[in-house]
C-alpha cells in the first residue's frame, strides 16, 4: 500500500514554495511529483521586510501567512495534476507537511525571561494552515519547529533525521550539506549506534542573493558565474568570518535575525571601494569556508559529502567547497536519487508522517531539546 504525503517548503532564501508528493511506504522514498512556484518580487520584499520590526507588522504578517497558504495550495493543485493520470486523488494523500515562512528565529534562550515570567525563546513561521486545509481538503500538519523550541531545543535543523533515513544507504559517516538561505550540515554517525549530529553552519545563499539582487538586478547568481568573474578579498573574508556564531559549539541554529542585509552592510563599511563582483566572490567564499570548516570538524575521514538545496546548483560554490575539502568527495544529492531542490520539501512530508503516526520528528542530539518530541499541530481537512 502506498503512503502518500505532500511536503511544502519555503526557506530563508525567500525564492518561493517547493513541493513534493512522495510515497513513504516501506524503506524507500519515491517522489511522484514535484513543483516549485516562485514568489514574485513584491512578495519577496514584503517577507524580507517582515524579518525586521516594522509598522503594523501583525496585520501584515497575517496577510503574508494567508498568501503563503494560497501559494502552497497552488503547489498542491500542481502536484495533484501531475499524478491524476495515475488515478491518484487528494483523498489518498494522508497529510501535507507545511513548513511556513520563517520570519523570526530566536531559540537561543531556553530560560525564562525573569522580567515577564515567560519563555524568551521562540521561532515563527508565517502560514495559515487552517486556510490551507480549507483550500486543499487535505489534513495539514504545520508549525513543526515550535515544540522542539518549547523543549529547550533550537527547533532547527529538523532535516537531519530525514537525511539519515534517505542517505544512510550511501554509507556511514556521510555528511549532508543543505545549501539554502542558511547552510546546515547533518553528519550521519560512523557507528550506527551513535546519534546523528547536525547544526547550521552559517549563511548559505541569503547574503549572496541579496548582493546579487542589489548590484546585478538578479534574484541569484546563476551557477555562481558572477562570483567566478570576481576575486576573493581576503581582508573582507576575514572580517566576515569574524563573527562569534562561527565559533559556537553545536547545538546551534541561525537565520536572517543574525545574517541579515544589515549585518552585511555593517561588515562592508570599511570596504566601500570594493568592486561588486569581488564582494560576490568573497560572499561565496564565506559560505564555502564556513561550511568547509564545519565539515572538516565533524567528518574526520574521506567520506562522501552530499550537497542539496538550491545552492547545490551554484557550480562555482561547489567548486570552492571541493577545493577547500580536497580529502572528501563532494556530490550533489541528485546522484543518490533525490534532486537537490526536492530534499527539504521531502523532509517535511516525512515529518508530517512522523506526526500523524505520533512519532518524534526532532533529534535531541541535533537540536539540544530535552528529548524526542512529536512535532507540529494537525489541522484536519
Ligand atoms: N541555478 C542556480 N545557480 C545558483 N544558485 C541557485 C540556482 N538555483 C537556485 N539557486 C540558489 O538556491 C536558492 C534557493 O534554494 P532553496 O534550497 O530553495 O533555499 P531555501 O530553502 O532557503 O529557500 C536561490 O535563492 C539561489 O540562491
Ligand atoms: Mg526555497
């Protein structure tokens, strides 16, 4: 019997909504349909603005949540159209796992705020899961990060458990590097009795995208061609790497709360004369370097490093990663049966299944939560 789930992801890159329809029965995973719907430039701007305090933000956040739900619903229609000729209808989809759009991620204070006698830690993903359930007629599982944060965890990354499920056949001690807006690493243990490790390495595409939009008028640097035309500025690179986040020990996670355009602009102040393409090259080197340092700290042997997320399509970035990690073989996840842009959406389909079956989705070894937890809330169709 197939077990059909839909996973929907819109990450910190703010590029759009990615969806997959997967069969999660048995040990294997089969992607039956996939779709990516980009956000238009205005909506991307609004989501970016909602990452910082701004006027009337509660109202605007609610509207943005509705819009996310509508965008997700369109992806669902697209996915269902792709499988209709196989006779698959929405009634056979067990649930949708919908990530939502992170606009604040502040999990780092798992202690009570003495002033207000309440928890200071939270993570916020804009979405309207009730509307998504209404529009699709399918059970929706959403807000998958908050329970881990409530249990003292980072609420992120949540993908390592899924990486273990799909990539452990590649071998033990494998690294999986997800290059989204933020980059996160999963390390599958050498000894299967040991826990999986994982954490956010630092910026992935977010800063490169912002710089490319500002100076080249493009949402992203296709294949890293613009960065490749520039040169690395070693002093700037050092200055960028000089942030305490890079030295923190896991568990750790981050977002645009830290690695924002404001952060970048402050760092760039002493380098006002730098050529834009050299800054782009240096930002690419920042991502490569922060990831390579993380990888070489946790992958001791010459094990495979599987790269996924949209940044895996940045050939120049991958080339730099491979150059910084000569002992490892860097491969894109497509080589192991799951295309780079589908991995994270598939992870949220799997997380939905875990929740529906009342199984934990987090890994305390990764997030630092007090224990395994069943994640999210269910919005019945
Ligand atoms: N052809 C490409 N060349 C370079 N970068 C790309 C390409 N395609 C996608 N990307 C990068 O991947 C990002 C989207 O990746 P994604 O995995 O969706 O991240 P997120 O989960 O943060 O949304 C884009 O913003 C862009 O930076
Ligand atoms: Mg994306």
